């Protein structure tokens, strides 16, 4: 049965469909397409790692009757692997390549150019909704610290796009494989700077305070939302799983976030004049009572079974499903504004309020945050990142950038020093070829010269071009966070030094 206008159901899945690395790719993609075609309840499906366009074509054709509107996003040399399937009409689309996506010698992520893709759909109850799918940096030979720097940079870029979409009066939904856990900096950036709500935490508010308290793998999946490296996934076998991950029965790397439109403060007074006055004891601005509430009431890990007729899982990631309900506003006054949405739930004093007026300091005028970013229990949570959260983000980012300057920048510089060495060696080989005792040695010297020239070019690209690119990319994010801190009234502080 299809989703009703009062509901919104979303599925996010990393398909693990890279040719020719992913095993049983054809069988698994066809099985995934069959599941989607027989699941008419989904309004939106966001996919990652569906790298081969022919695979996307098969999924698109198979689900056309239930998800007729589709978008495949192209980036880099090998593509982004991102796609969105929608029940509702597409108004526009956008591809957002990330600036830092791995090192050239790391292959994979660098050549696909990790990205986010978005579409704007027209929903019958919510109006314009911008939907994002993303797959952040997966790590490689550069190590965890630099990889987390990349993901932090990507999270900041995505958060800016979320804020841009929200400021255009759109409701925002973000799903994907973020390759971060909920206690890491990129997650904090998305939550605080992007002002998004984690659908899993919203619908599992009665669960444990922290992940890792479960006693078995099934509980870890159902309670903590573990989607990767679960013992229940057949593709986990043979992987080198860290003890901490084994103890928690997997990792939660796949998320669905959401937030609502942002009303610029210059328009709030106009709306207040049009609305009847409310009780002076109410902490809720009167115009918030006009808009419907969108709340995640169910989220679960799905596609955890074996592919029918086979002994392997659908992917090395489980899927994530979220069900939202659309609650009419408590006031039926001025119902013409139903094309916009509000996530404020009057019955919950702790519900995050992505729909709010933004004052000149970037925070909701009706909100207050204390140290660590926790909101007052008597008012909705902040709409944008607070001063203390920005300071915390900048401190952590300084640590990552400092690590890059101490460890990784010298490595890049050493690669650049190989360029003059390669030139000298190439000159020596060329000169020596004129004095060879026999023509037999000519092909050998020519081949050696070619290898040296190729190695010199690689050293130039990795050591100078990408080394500077990487340093400037991290510096750009660092400066943007400092600018945000100054805008909020704090001191930008000195940039981290080597």
C-alpha cells in the first residue's frame, strides 16, 4: 500500500555495487530492485555505491511503477555512485562534489570524487522538499586523522548546502552513508551547523543513552541501528573488525536526517501582524502554530536478510528506513500557508525546531543554549550552531589540521622532492644511451626512461598539486568556521600551526 499524504517513508541503502570488486553484483542489484518494486510504501529511496549506470538503469526500469521519478548523479572519472528514486515529481537537481575526497595514490575515493546529490520534489502536503543523498570519504592509506579531516570538510560543505536549501523555504531530508559514527566531529558539524535532526534518535528516544550497551548482534541492529560490520551480515566475515566495533556488534554509519525551512527574521514581524495574538505565557512564536509538524515515528534497519535463493546479504551495508508523520498545525487559521512546514511539536519541550526565525546572530530568538550546546528544556532547541559548539568544532578542527601539517604535509613535500631527482635520472639515462656498446640495451634504457618520467609526473601531482590542494582545502574550512565564530560574537583565535 502506498504512503498516504499524511506520511513520508524513506529508505537509504549503500548498494556496494562497484565493478569488478563487489561480489555477486548482478544478483544483488536485481534482488534490491525486486524489493523496491514490491515496496510501494516508499516515497523516496536514496542510494549510494550504485556505480555502474547499467545497474541504475535496471533499478529504474524495475521500479518505474512505484517510483517513477529518478536521478543519477555524475562526478569524477568513475561517477559518484549516488542516485535518488522518488514517487513525487522532480522540480530540479544539483550535484555537489566535495573539495577533498582522498589522495591520488589512494585511488578509489579520489577518482570517483565523493559528492552529495540533491533533488527538489513537490510533495502534496509539504510543498517543496529538497532531498540529499551522500557518500562521504571512506578512508584509505592516509590514515584515520586525515580521513576524518576530509569527512569534517565534507560535513561542513553539506551543512552549508542544507542551510541554503532551508533558507529557500524548503523542507530538507538527507540520507546516505556518512562513514562517521555519532561521537565524531563530522556528525557534530551536521547536527549543529546543519541543525538537522537524526531520525533514528528521534524515533528511539526511549533507547539507551549511548551505543554499545546491547548484548547481541540482533539487539545491536534493532536498538543501536548498526548498519555496517554486523555479525549478521555475511560480508562481514573475513574482515578485520576492530575489537571496539566487535563489542558493539557493528557500526552506525548510515543516517537519515531532516530539518525544515528557515524564516528570515525580516519576515517574522509581517506574519505576526497577520496572526491573532497568543497567550503571553507561550514561548512559541505565534506563526509557528500555522505549520504542520513532521516527526519521525519509526526507523529501523532493513534488508538484513539473505538474498532469496542465495547465501549472501543484499549488501555489505544494511538499509535504513524512516517513517515520518505529518501532523496538521494546532491552529487552522490561514491554511493557505500549508505549502511550508514546521518541525515544532507543541507537545514536546525537547523537540528540535528547524523551522524558526533567524536573527542576526544566527540563532533562534526564542532559543537559548548553554555550555556544550544543550538547550533549555523550556524552549525549542537552537536553529543554528551556537557559540560554544562553534568553539568546540574549531578546537577539534585545529587538532586535525595540525596533525596534517605535522605528519601528512611533510610526506607530500618529500614526494615533490622526487621530481628533480627523476629529472636528473632521466637526463642521465638519455645521455648514457648515446654511449651504449650495443643496440640490445637501447629498449631497456628507453623503458627505464619512460618509468622514470612517469614516476616524476606522479610525484609532481601528488607532492605539489594535490599536496597544496589538500592543505588549502583544509585551510578553507578552518577559516569558514573561524568566520562563523566571529559572527556569533566570539574570537576567531589563531589558526593552528605546525
